[in-house]
């Protein structure tokens, strides 16, 4: 009896994280700056930090692509 309760306890502990996965999050858009061409693009993923020429032009996370495209036109690093 103790053995079966112990096994059940382990199954509950190990199975718990699988149940706690959240639903799909809201979309996020970023303005990325290519430092070689000085052009900004809108991306739907955070640019990787190990890419030497691609950086985030703004720390703001935009909810729609249209918002990000409008911001890319007004950001200072994108207009140089």
C-alpha cells in the first residue's frame, strides 16, 4: 500500500509540469536594426544576441505588425 502511494506521488510530481503549460501568448513584434545597411525591419522574434550585425532598435514590444512598422519609420537609428 505504501509502495503504491509512493509511486502515485512520484507520478503526480513528474506529471505536474506538463499540465502547467500556458496557452499561446499574444504575438510580439520587434524592430531590428541591421548595423551594416542601417535598415530596420519588423520581426516576430527577439533577435539573437550572438548575431553581430543585427540589434534591437527599440526596447518596446509591439502587439501588432502595423504598430511596429509605424514605429520603425519614426525611430532615430532607422532614419540615419
